[in-house]
């Protein structure tokens, strides 16, 4: 019976990792699966310490995704206000893009980071070239952040797969 439960839950958690592509909190579903499997094993496989580590990895991936757009904007010459606008624009864009099928939230997050950095830099410098360059950095940073989030999800998924194996 456990093998069937294990197979179903690991499949669900793999699909959950892919939900990150749509901007959904798939990594947290993986943690929920880890909690269920740990509870089934009286909190031994995976253990409580492993669950805490999994949660920290997932949290780090989520924070890294948001911070990467600001880092990209800053690397490409944006000011402090534009880096904040890139982070906020990415978050707002992800929510606005959710209704668009398939990759709407990703496109929304990229566009939001781009637009946030661009508008702030245009307001600050009045230079289209500098503003566009900072906005490109914000969008590239957001893509790097999404990649970090996906890698964190896959690492936790593999760790859960190994720790709770039958």
C-alpha cells in the first residue's frame, strides 16, 4: 500500500515543481507532500530536521526569484528606486498574467519587472537608452530568479524522493 501512496505523492510533487513555470507555489506543494510522507512514517522519513531544511531551501528560492530582478536591474545600471520597482513590478505582473494560458504569469513577471524598472529609470534619468538597458537587466534577472526557484524545487523533490523511498 505504501508503494502506491509513495508513487502517487511523488508524481503529484513533480507536477507541483512544474507549476513554478506558471508562477504558482509548486515548491510549497512539494513540502506538503514531504510533510505527509513524514507523518506517515511517524516523522522519521524524512525527519523533522530535513523538513526544516526543505522549507529553508524553498523559501530561499522564492526570495531569490524576487531579489534577482532587482540585482539584474542594478547590474545594468538602474538606480535604487528602479530596483525596487523591478521587484514590485515582477510580483504584480505575475499576478496579472495568471489568467493568460500556459506561461502568462512568467510573461507577466518579466514584463512587470521590465516596465517597473523602465518607468523609474525614465523618470530618474530621462534617457530612453539607460532606462531600457536597466529594464532588460530587470527582466533577465527575473528569468535567472525563476531558474533558481525551479532548481530549488527539483533539489527538494529529489531529496524527498530519496528520503521517503519505500
